C-alpha cells in the first residue's frame, strides 16, 4: 500500500509532503507528544473552571437566571444539571476565594502547558531545551496568550454589540486569534530561531484547524456532554472534554511537524552520528529521528554499506546544536 502511495506521490508534490509529514509524525512518536499536551491542557481546565466559577458567582449576584441558562446551553440533564446548579449557587458564596485560588492555579498550570508545548516543538525540531531559562519563556508565552485572548474578547464583544453586516467578522477575529497563538507559540517556545516567515504558513493552517475544532466543539460536544452525562453522570462531562483536548493535542503536534518538514524541504538537513546501546545479537543499520534502531534484515547480511559509519547518521534541522 505504501509503495503505491509513493508512486502516486512522485507525481503529486502535495501528496509527497503529506506522506513526509505522516512519516515524521510516526518517527517522532507524535501520539506521545500529543498526549503530553492533552494531559497538561486537561489539568489546566480545573483552575480555568475556578476562575469561571468566580466570574459566574459575581454575575449570578445580579442575574438570577444564570444557572438555568448555563444548563440549557450545555444541554445538561439529570444529576449533572443539579450539580451545576448547586455549584453556581455555591459560587455566589465563594466567588472571592475561587478567584484568588483560580488565578494562582491557572498561573501554575499555564506554565506547565507552556512547557508541554515547548517539549512538542523541541522534539519536532530535534533541539535541546534551554533549561531554567525556559521558565522565563513560558511565563512570557502565558502573558502573551492572555493579552491576545483579552484583546480578541474585547473586539468580539464590540462586533456582536454592533451586529448587522459586521457580525461575520467574529469568525475572522477567531481565525486571527488562533493563528496568532500558533505563531506566538512557535516563535517563542522552541529553542531555535528561523524567523517569522517560515512559521506563518503552518500557523495559519493550525489556526484554521483550531477553528474547525471549535466549530465541531459547539456542534458535537454539547450533544456528547448530554448523552455522556445521562449515562455516566458528571464523569461523562470529563470524558467529553478530554476527547476534544485529544484532538487539540494532535493538531498541535502535527503543526509542529509540518513546520519542520517544510523547513527541511526548503533548506535541507544536517547529519550527525548518534550512539546506541550495544545489545547482544544486535546489528543496527539505521536509526529514526527519535533514535529507534533498525536491525539488519538477515543473518550474515552486511549491517551497513561499506562507506557508512558504524552508526547511521541522524538528520537534524539547520542551526541545531
């Protein structure tokens, strides 16, 4: 099957690029990269919920129909709806404490999310982390994302207030925010500098993908939450959120890989020799980008071409250490 795809890809550059991205994603264990982002993003939800509860508590004081509106918008029923209603009632009483704890928790978990994103991009680019200095970059990233979100929320609110023919601009603003976050992430967090222009195309692609995920989230997640909550109670809501975040993690990992493959096709690669553990009856003839060895196929077969080094050279992006 892959041989057929390779023959077709030889005539279609776009398909060749797609296959190269998928191959690299597998070599770098992209699923594990995505899972790391998913887990940290999931943990970030809890302080976000605390901040949200604090905001709802302040709003609910002046508007008595907030619990009903939240339950209706999320499509909740049964015990889950009762739990949310009770939580909003509690939020009115604990809004001050929830806001303080939520902000502190959001800062801590947000830095963890930044570290997971940096790990995914550094892995794709095959570069080392900066060490302690990464904490400063993580904090800067978190502050920048916060400013982008606040600015976008302000503009979106103004557009919705004006309404009319400018209403569709909400989608444009959303795409601009998504692209800005991807571009900000890729430009700041990874330990490499390649300029903004090579990062713009993948950032736009990632932004469009995120907008599609958000659209699917507004259409599918409420139904999934409703059906899951009916079957599994509050735990079903957690499953629904985790499923959406899993797709988000894969989108981020693929965006990082697309950047690298596009860069290599435009600028080429470098080679370096890596060491692998000496194992009994092992004759490695090559390694993947992640260091996974490829063994000789048959006993007695030469483990490498005559002009090759004992270990297979491992490609790395230009400018890597």
